[in-house]
C-alpha cells in the first residue's frame, strides 16, 4: 500500500511539474503577444495620423478660395 501511494505521489508530482512548465511557456507566449499587440497599435495610430494629414492636405489643395476672397 505504501509503495502504491509512493508511485501515485511521484506521478502527481511529475504531472504538476509538467503543468508548471507548460504554464511558464504559455505565459511567455502571452507576454510576447502583448508586446506585439502594443507595437501594432502604435503603428496603426501612426499610420492613421499620416493618412489623416495626407487627406487634409489633399482637400486643402483641391479647394480653391472663391474669387471674392482672393
């Protein structure tokens, strides 16, 4: 009986160690994905501002003042 309990305890400890390792790996992946997401958000914001600036410049260059304002 004691031998059976010892084997079961060893198996449980082995499973726990394996699960801890998997959790560490998953945590690393989540951290990297978080960093990537933040970088992509900043890139999208920068590109959005650039597109807005270009669109505003295009609108301003295409709209001429009426003759009575010149």
